[in-house]
C-alpha cells in the first residue's frame, strides 16, 4: 500500500455529537463547522464544550487472546476468555440542564433554582459521533451506534481550569443486525449545504 499524506489528520480540534433521540444514523463529517448546527443533521446535537486538559479518550477492555496448549505442545490454540468492550471517556465543561441530564440520567430539573436533582447516576442511551477537525483542511471521525452514557469518576475542582463533569460511554450491541461502531475515513473539508431545520447547538 502506498503512503497517502491526504489520509492523515491532526485532530487539533473536535466536535462531539449525540443523537437527539435514542439513536441516529452516522453522517458525513466533511462539512462540519464547530459551533454551527446548520452544518450537521437535525437528528444530532452537539455535546458542547469538552475538556482539552482531559481530552476524549477511547477505551477497550477484554478481547485479548489466551494461548492454550496440550500435554504435548504449548500454544496449540487461542481462546478469548473475556469479550471485548469498547467505550470512551471525556469531560463536559458546561453546567446546564441538558448536560446534567445526559451525565446523570433520571432526575428532576428545578426551573426556579436552575438546579438538576438526582439520586444516583443512571445511563442514558444515545448514538455518538466524534468529528476530528484539522482547521479548514480535513475531517475524520468515529461513530457508535448505541452507547450507554453516564457520569464517570467524581468531579474535582481546579482553580486554574474549568470545572469538569467526567462522563464515560460504553458501546453496546444494537440488537438489530447493524455493526456497533465505525471509523469515518479522512476527507477534505467541503462546505456543507446549510440545514435550516437543524437542531439547536
């Protein structure tokens, strides 16, 4: 295979999206402009500001092969003892009703106090897509069809950076015959046809 510099991307910035309803099909990221909801489908909404200090991180557990042997020979076969579980971690910077509902699940919003009240964090099911943005040059990304999202580790205060709400996502089986996740290959930025019915950011 030949080297293709057009296929590499520097994710200097990014845009993270969650489906408005429980799920949404992936979309072409070539025209995405961070902060402009008219450049992505109305079935998706931006997650908003997330941490640069604790950048989005993909996670994977299990799925490692274990060699097994016979009395006569070592490593005759390999088996997978634990299934592979994929996911992600990131940290929300905005404190709002929508962001707290996503992180903590079931709860109640007190509009007078502007306060989200809950008991224990419960998972929220959404499709998720992250778009890697290299200025006005390139776009690439990742899509998870059905992700359970909930608050991660307890928040910590930092006097020299924004308050963060850590969240974690687990890629679940869709249960409908579709694949769980996919990578959106690198492509040049191309100005999108604006969508006047797009969801608010």
